C-alpha cells in the first residue's frame, strides 16, 4: 500500500484562455450528434453528454505556442468522427502547426509540414489541403488517422 506524505491543492487560473473577441468563456466551433467542441484562446474542450474534458492546451515548450498568453494560439478546428484537427496560430517554434487528436484514446500527433508557413487548412473529397505559397499539399484524412492509430501500438 502506498502512503501519501504530502498533500496540497493545485490551483489553475485560466483567465488567459478567455481572451476572445466575443468575451464568451467558450466558443462552440464544431459538433456532431455525440460531441461538441469548444475552444478558448489556448485550449480545446470537448463535451460528450454532460461531461467536459480539456483535450488540447497549447504550451510554449511542448507545442510551440506563443510565449505571451495575450497572443491567441488556437486557430481552426475540425471534428471528424472521433478525431479533432487543431491548427495553432502565432506559433513560436513551428509555422501554424496542425495537431490531430484521437479524442477517445487521448493520443495526439503534430502533422509534419516542413515548417513552412501556410494558410488555414481546408477539406475536399476526404483530403486535408494546406495552401503553402502558390502550391497546395494534400493528405488523405484516412491515412492520417491510420498513422495516428499506429502510434498507439
């Protein structure tokens, strides 16, 4: 049996998550019959039934988020089945990185795109499209999800 020696409280002041233009605490950005996806300036929250869960929070060292919390870091978000695709903005380490999150398994990965700066992603015929300068790079979404499944093995 493990005995605890120290106890304490963890207090988290999340006021910087709510620096959005509408001054709402949570912005609904996508939904399905099962999930509702909300964002703050620095995080993504999932609602399933009566339960809420933080599924992504940006960080300067871990995800390359902006160093200053007054700079918003969450851009576009798309819910596809049990996956959420999140594009960061104002990234310090990467150029607007895209993360793919399996919300049922709690696994996430960053899409490698050669650190080129690109506009927000779009979807077309089962592909995610990244406009980089004058060209477009496309990835099959099913292939990206399959790669994320391989991470769990």
